[in-house]
C-alpha cells in the first residue's frame, strides 16, 4: 500500500514530467534535424491500421517511383510485420528506427491527425494531410472542437498550422475543409483521392492485412447475383445502425431477389450477434479494406458517410437510409443541404428501405442527379489519382 502511495505522489508525476521533457526535446530536434526529401513517411488512422488514402499512395510510390523511399509507420506491430512480410519497409512508431526516420523524412503523410505518426518528430517536414473522406457532415471546428476545453482548442490551432498541404476531391469542398480544419484555402489542393484508384484497376498490395477470402467470395457471388453494400456512419449516441435492420425480413427479401447484402459497420460499432446466422447477409471483417469490394457491388446503402462521394465514380444506384435524419441534422449538422446532394431515394424507416431496394435496380431514376453530383464533387483524372497527388507533392517540395 505504501509503495502505491509513493508511486501516486512521486512516480507518476515524475514519469509525466519525463515524458513532457522527451516530447519537448524531440520537437526541438525535429526542427533542426536535416531532412531527406526522398524519404516519405506514411501513417493512417491514429497509427493502428494500413488503410485509406495513405495506403494507396504508399503502394503507388513504392511501385512507380524508385527515387522515393516510402516508409510506413505504425503503432500496431501486426501491421508492421504484415507489411514487412509483403516486402515493404515499415517500422514500429516508437522504435529507435521509427523515431529516426520520422525525424529524417522530408515528407510526412497522414489521413486523420498527427497521431498517425509521431507528432513530436514531424516538425520541419512537409506535412501532407490526405484525409479520409469528403465532408458532408461537419468536422473539426464546426463539430466537436468548438466546444472543447481552451487548451484543446489551442492545440488544434497549432496543429492546423503545421499542415502544409491538404488534398481534396473538388473545389466545392475547399470551403468546408477550410472552415472545419481551420486551414488556409491556399494550402488546399484539388487532386482526387488515391484510394479511388482501386475502383478501376487492380492495385498490387491492396489486400495486405485483409481477409482475402472475403474478396474471393464477393467476386464469385458478383458473377451471378445482385450485391448491395451497406455502410452506415458511426454515431456516438445510443442509436446503433444494426438495430435499424429487421434481419429476418431482410434475409427473406434477399432470398426472393436472389441478392446479397454486404454489411460493414464503423470500426467503433459491433454487430453483437445480429446477422450472424443469415446466409444472404455477409458481415465484412473490421480489418478488411472495403474499397476493393466496391466494383463488385450493384448498389450502395448509406446515410451520411463520405463513401457515397467515392461511389459516385462508379455511377451505380445509391439508397440513403437516414433513419435519424432530423436528429443528426440538429446535433451534428451538414455542410450542404442534405436533400440537395443525395442522388438517390432518402428513406427513414426499414420498410421504406426494402421498398427502395426492390425498385431501384429495376428502375434507376437518379442517373442524371448522380452525374451532376459527380461533376460537383469528384475530380476527373487523366492519370491515377495517386500519381496526381505524387506530382503535387513533388512540385511543392
């Protein structure tokens, strides 16, 4: 008991002080350490996963640009091991090698925040925020940060100033990002997203870290069956997306239509047994990258997820299952009038969802609306979007 009290009174504060001093030293060192512009350091989703735009740009650079040394940094040792086994260079974020390369990298590329790599080792590098989706719903300062404690707001202002370049998919999204992330519009560049390359071509390495049997099964089913994909937005409330589905009725409908439903919940939500015993409802594992699956699907079901902006590129039907639309609009809010930017039927209850699934593929009424939204929110590309981003970064170095 006495040792616990000594630890609380002396050990823990001393450890915190030592950590702060280490961070301060690394921050100072990162500002003066000589950086190598040929080393590009990548990280994603708080450093725990090999995903999103950083993943696809990393794979592209590794395959197409031998003049660049792409390095993946992760706080998940399984990710590091998997990438190394596949022949890529990756390090644990807090290893000496990881810290050293973070200090040496001329370019640091992120998808969420500086926690994707080591915040304290990134000063002096060119920081590129690739982000992880086009914002329909409000983000950052327009969402949770404005109500955060003063110290948190100050930290976010400082961090925003460290971002040298933010990539977006269309000019229409510059203003929302500038507002939500408090970034100067001059630092926002329209490039398109690297993750969308896999919608139109096979990307070597796209299945790294995923359950490849899922891809094989879906590609097989797609040859003879209709496939819907349901990707709902995570809600930090008592409302769960899985509770808005009648699995028995949905299974019966899918059997009658000779169709399948792929269900991919947000990483922060669990299925908790729902749908586990249904042959027509396939739950996509959390760690699986959903983007290689999109070309095999016939339609998308979502609500406020940014994935629908990407799905516009495929020009396939979209059904918006917005069962809590008014609550979400009042509590979170949108950058655009929801009904004006949703090129598909908007339904608010399960019966309406099933009805629209039955009608939409037989009679697609929204092709013109999808085209208009695609022209507004999707950057066309004469080359790959990854290559476009690569060229923008290279010009700015």
